[in-house]
C-alpha cells in the first residue's frame, strides 16, 4: 500500500515521542501490505474498523492513540487523515475529516 502522508505521522511523533515506535511500526506494516479488502486489512490490524465513507480507525499502542485513514483498496493507497489520543478521538467527527 502507498501511505500518504508520512509527513503527518512524523509531525505527530515529533510532538509526542512516546508514539513514535508505534506509528512507525504501523507505517512499515501498511507500506508492505497488499490489501484488497477490509478482511485483508483486519488480518494485519484485527482491531481496525471501517467507520464511514471508506475511512478506517486504527488503534495504536494498545488504544492510547488512534489513527484515521482513508483506504483506497483498488488504488492501493492509504491517506492518513488524523492522529490523536483516544480522548481526542472521542471529540472528532470522523465524517467531517
């Protein structure tokens, strides 16, 4: 999968150092993946869920952080839309991302 944008990941872990190893591990796993479906995605990330409009939520570091991404299975692209803590996620309207 082609991950767009690593810059968002890097900017987040530069401000939140504890998230760095977990976000980079997520990135490396996704970059190597060849997902064709939600089932394929859940093979790598069992707790991930599709929520609305092709957007998936990934639990990072035992649910300390959440990452929301737009998944294009046909195009083999994953667009990082938002990263934050679990508490911040509760305040976000995924539909508006």
